[in-house]
């Protein structure tokens, strides 16, 4: 069964296996090495206001799924995840 559209995929039909891993990254401390107590206080406050469930924190940092998709969904996924030529993304 296609993980995207839910359509059954027959044994003789072409399908694609996928693994998608999203890993969160954030530079939370000043790279200059300065002693910024205000920055640490803000970080601690952000952590205190976050979700109580540890699984929610984990999914914000690491999320992974795998499965199979049909050819039509493969085309959709490729279009969605392919950057336009010359676009280097946010970083």
C-alpha cells in the first residue's frame, strides 16, 4: 500500500522504497565565546515552556519514516523536495 495516497500496490507493479529523516539543528549559543547569561536564561526559559512529553522533544529534533510509494506519489515527492535551479535553500 502506498504510504502517501493509500492505494494498494500489486506485487507486479513498480513501487519505490523511501526513508525520510528530519534532523533539527539550531545554533543556540553565541559562537563568539562571549559570556551571555541573558542568552542562557532565554534558552532555559524556552526549555521550560516546551512540551512536557519527552517524545515531543525528540520528534522536534529527530523524525524518521520509511515505506513504499507508487510512481505517481514519487513524482509528487520529487517535485516537492527539489529546489529550483540556483536556489541553495535557507543556508
